[in-house]
C-alpha cells in the first residue's frame, strides 16, 4: 500500500497546471514535478503520472466526503 501525502500531491498537480498553462520558462521545475508525480504514482510516463495523480485525488476526495 502506498503512503501518499494528498496535500503534497494536490500542490504538485496545481503547480504542474500553473506551469503548463502559463507557458513559463521553468522547464527544470516542471521536470522536477513530473519526476515527483512519477514517484508518487509509480508511472514513468509524465502524462500517465499526472492522470493517475488526478485519479488518486478524485478518489481521496470522494472517500473524504463520504466519511464526513
């Protein structure tokens, strides 16, 4: 079972979106985020890692709402 800090994962996804949306020249940071998302999700492909991170967050949010 993976131990995931969902707050960190959410921050990474938001920062990834910000960097890709703004077209900034922070390629090194985007590479770092993609790598970290890959570590969190177990996917080497950055697009697959981002999809899996979003799926994990949706699942986590749904479980959190059910428990509340």
